[in-house]
């Protein structure tokens, strides 16, 4: 069974922090490109951050300096540390797995930034 399970979403005040986790099972993890995407109400899904086997990272301009993507190969888990959250960060966040021609998506976790 191949699965990506996200956790850590919730409601947070502007300026606050959250850490999202994505645990992979039944998938070869160490060679994959892992990423986080998000989709806000009424908008298209967009890239947030990616991380490669060699730990090269890529971030959307809107989150640079605030978000950090990382991974733990032994735990087969990728993380997204989100600091100084803004209302415009409100979205459903999706974990993404890509290896060669294969792609897998998680179910998504809601992040709401509001006072």
C-alpha cells in the first residue's frame, strides 16, 4: 500500500508558526523529490517548496525566509516549518512525491491563519 499522510495543520494567528509533516509508506523515499503545494479558495494549486535527494531546496517567492522544507530519510518523512504566518498563507496544503514517471499526492491538510 502506497500512501502519503499529512499532519500538523490547524488554526493559527498571524505571526504564528506551524510545522507540517508528511509520512510516506510503501514508497522508495531516499531517491524521490518531495514537495509541498497549496491551494487557496478559488485559486489554482501552487508550489510552496521542494527538496531533492541531495537536499537542494526550492521555494516560492512568497514564502522565502519564512518557510523551511526538510526531510528525515530514516523516518521517511518530509516537514514544512512555517514561521511568521500570514492570512494569505491560508490554504489546503498537499504533500507530493515524485520519482521518475511516478507521482503521488497526499489527501491535504487545512492551514488557516486568522485573528
